[in-house]
DNA sequence: TTGAAAGCGCTAACAC
DNA sequence: GTGTTAGCGCTTTCAA
C-alpha cells in the first residue's frame, strides 16, 4: 500500500499505459481505444485516484473556481454584527447566493465567499483573482460609489455585477427594470382606491433606489398626482420603520404607501400597527423584492417581485462566458419585475 | 512590457537575485539581508507580481482554503426553493457562516461554500477535499443520520462539526449545553408565574432537539411539574406555527411555552396572536438561539442565547489546528447558553 | 491511437 | 545569507 495519494503515474502503471493516456481518459478526450479506456477506469477505481487540482490548475491556468463577493462601504461595526454577518442575515443576499449556487452546483462548481468593505479587503479580492485563485468574480454591491467594480475592470479581471453600478464602468451586469416596478406599485395602489399616497424610498444615491422612485412618481404623475411625500430609507428593517414614522407624523392621512424593499416594508407595517393603522384597511402597503421578508411580514406583503434567482443564475452564466472567452464585450441583461398580490395591498 | 503575468523568475531578474531569495522574502522567511529584502520588495511592486496559488499549493500541499459545508437530507424541492436557498434564508446558518468568516477574514482566508443533500453531492465534498481543493471542512448538519461526518472521518479528512452528530463519529465538534438552555427557559417561565406550561420541541431525532426538551422537562420535574404537553416541530417557521396550533387546540389553558428555536417561536407567536392570546400577558413565550428572528418577532423574543459566532469561530480554529497537525485527536468544545430577556416572557 | 518529454510557477533541500 | 537544483502532479505539443 502506498502512503501518499495516488497520482496519474500510479494509475498509468496500474493500467499499463502512459500518463498521457490516463489524462486523456480522465478528461474525456476522444481518440482513446475503448478497451484502454475501461482498463484505465478500472485502474482509477482500484487506486482510488482523484486528480490533484493544483497541478491541473498550474497547467490549464484555470482555477475552476469563482468568487462570490459582497462589497460594501466600510460601515462601523454596529451591534448587528460584522459586515459579513449583516449581509448573511439579509434575505436579499440569500436569494442571490441561492441563485448563484443553484447555477453552479450542477456544474460541480462551488463559490468562494468573500466580503469586501475596506480598501484592504478590496485589494484582497483583486489579488485573489490575480493570483489565479478564482477565475472570475460575481459582485453584489451594497453601496453607491463602490470602487471594486472599477478595480476589477482596470485589472481586466472577469466579473459580472448584480445591478448597474452608480457610475458607469465597463463591466457586465444583470439588473431589474426598477422603474417598471415602481410603476406597477403605483398602478396597484391607485387601482385599489388609494388616493393619499406616499413612499419610503431606498437610498437615493444608488440606481435601484432612484429608479424605483422615478417609476413610482412617473406613473402617479401621469394619473394626476404630481406630488408625493417621500422619506428616504436605507433598505434595512430599522430604516424602514423610522421612515414610516416620519411619514406618518407629517402626513397622518396617508392611505397607501410604496416601500422600496420588503425589509423596510416589514418595519413600516410594524410602525403602522403600533400607530393604530390597520393594513391594508387604513393604509395599503406595497413592498419590493418578494424576499422571504414578504412572507414573514404580517400581513403578508403585496410586493414587486424581482426574479433574483434567475438574475443570479444569468449573472453566473455571463461570468462563465467571459471566463471561457466566449464573450468579450461588457453585456447587460435586464429583467422585468412582476406584481405579487398578497394581503397588504 | 511582458504580456503574461510576472513570475518569481521575473521578479528575481528585476531584483538581480535568485528565485529562492525572492521566495524567501515573499514568505517572510528570515535570514535575508535587509537591503536585499527591500530591493526585492521594490521589484515586486514594479512588476506587479503576485504569487501563483496553484504553483504554491502544488509544492506545499496546502490549498489554504477550507470548505464550509451545509449538509442535509435529500428533501423534496419545496416551494421555498432549493436546499441552498432555504439554508441561506435561515438565520441560524447566517450566524454560523458569519462567525466562520469573521474568524477567517483576518487570516486572509475565504471559505468555499458547499451544500450537500444527496449521495452525489456528499461524494463531491469528499472528492473536493481529497483532491486537495480544500484543506478541511467545517460542517453544519441539518439532519440526524447525516452520513457526511462518517464519510469524512473514514477518509481521514480534517473536519469539525457544528453540533454533536446523532450517532457517535470520531470527529471534533463544537456544541452548546442544550439541556442547560432548556433549564434556563423552564426556570424563567416558572419565575414569572407561569403554571400551565408546554413546549414546542425541535426534531426529536437530533441531539439538539432531544437535549433542549430533556433539560426543560428535567428542571420542571424538579419543581413538581411531572407532565408537560409537547408538540414536535422541525425548526422552521411553519412547523412552529403548526405545533403551536396543535398545542392550543388540546390545551387551551396554556400560559407559558418554551419553543425550541426562534424561528418556530416566531410562528408560535403569530398563531397565538391569531388565536386571540396576548404575548406575554396571556401566554409567555421563550425561544432559543437568539437569532435575528428573535428581534424580528413581535413581541421581541425572550430567548436562550447560543453564542454561535463564538462557536463558529472556535470550530474554524479547531479545524486549523487539525490541518496544521497541531491537534490530532477528536476534540469537543461545549459552550454555555445564556438567557436573554426581552418582551415575550 | 499512444508515448515521450517539456514545462506550468513555486518551495525546499542542499551546497556554497 | 544566497544560489542551484530537483521536483510537486498534471496537460499538451510533437513524434511515432
């Protein structure tokens, strides 16, 4: 019995052929005699061989690994925990990661999880890719002005973003037609009879926040509602609750509100309830994303669905094409949102 | 300008020294003249060199990567999405992953995320480690009778489990003194005056479910409460709601309930509210975990805190020791729970 | 269709 | 304290 792990050489000897032949069989290259093929396979089984990834990567120059990176600004470590912990607790990230993984798994690939929220950690991401530890990156930015996409683009490293960057950068991305989502929300609220509308927006320095608001406003303006009170939130539960409270204090007559994501909508519903408003009887609420928060919320949220798993899958697909060189130009793929009607509006 | 990435050779030439010397500087090996050190560093900066991971791994036999694997039984793909998506949405997993990442990050390591819920995917995990793609595995099992720990142990692959396996396996693990947690819950409920207690348990085929129940029962028995109605749940929101409904139907007089995790407690609170019970005035509720669900729940949950980030950090630490050979025998580290009093009890 | 041989970029003896 | 050299295990021309 050999004490080290079996190598190609061992298998070759066992099968009575050369290393090259074993390699061909393993990699499914044609032009190998069927008899020899099965002899090799037997030898592989007998020796319990499995190819050494490092050795293979060294010559193919492929890590067969991709990085899933969550990139944010360097926020203070709140009591909600580290950046990584906060992101992992966010249902939005969960759906994106799930979509990526479901695309990768059938291909026997597994993502490396990275969190970047400082210059040092961003540099680490770039270094990781440069040294060939991963072939490309899927990046989810949580903030406007995130410098990572540019760093990656400058280094000519394959990457695909989830959502359009705030400033133009020559990289591929997948995104949602956020404005259409805002319109959907406006039309639904109007259709159910709401007349005193307001909105809790996302951060107004990121495209998703801006576009959802723009679409909502635009649809309302076209129906004769030129002015809508707004309160800006930060896509978190707490910020949604706080924004709702402000709105309620200044405009107690509100009968319908569009909240730019589900997590904030959950916070808003809570504030509404504490303020003695029934949802949807007194105030109808429409959320955004259709994340797990939409179902966890009481009442369950009527929301604008973002097909995140699909978007994430496409993102991974695009990255693979870039890595393989099948696609060289930056590409964007935009998905359409869909209204999901539940109890809150 | 060279078109390929710079190699050690390039840096050596640039600095006028040998490859070995550059390697020494890069790896911080002593016995290098300070002048030469800085000359090398300059050359590294000038060439923009970064070491090729595959080449290094090939000779060091270290991937400098660990796998974070979530292992479950092959459940049908419910409408809640794939296995990966479900796990990612679970606040329990989020805290574990966050803890692992926070341990790894300062060490410039990044975990590879793997999900195993079938024989094929479990084999993939084993193969991944065997081929040296990762040096070890951190495994979180979601089910009793998970065969993965045994597979890993048999292959002598470094791994550490989160929670004691249902059947004894010679591997290291971190865990909580679950029974003590159950006791804490019982004492708190009794102390606040509850006399008609009940409990929603976790799955009774896993140690965590059994032990929490045993501790709860034990503490009550010692105080003269020999019989407690129970309803078994599956650690999910829905199962908690369903179990609570059963309990309420059969024992409408209940005035206090210990629910074996926060997610189920959230579901239980919802059922209680729908059933016209005020929490905690009519029925006090104590959860378990102190996950994000505890804060999201209305009222906020009084719960038994599991220091998961710390446990996860220790798990990663143990794995590193095993990988480095500093630790060879299976080890267990048990943490103590703590009661966190909030609004629900 | 198969084999021989040349590296991929790096580390680690070993020699100086 | 530094350089020389021998591989690590694999893929891939190039010949046969």
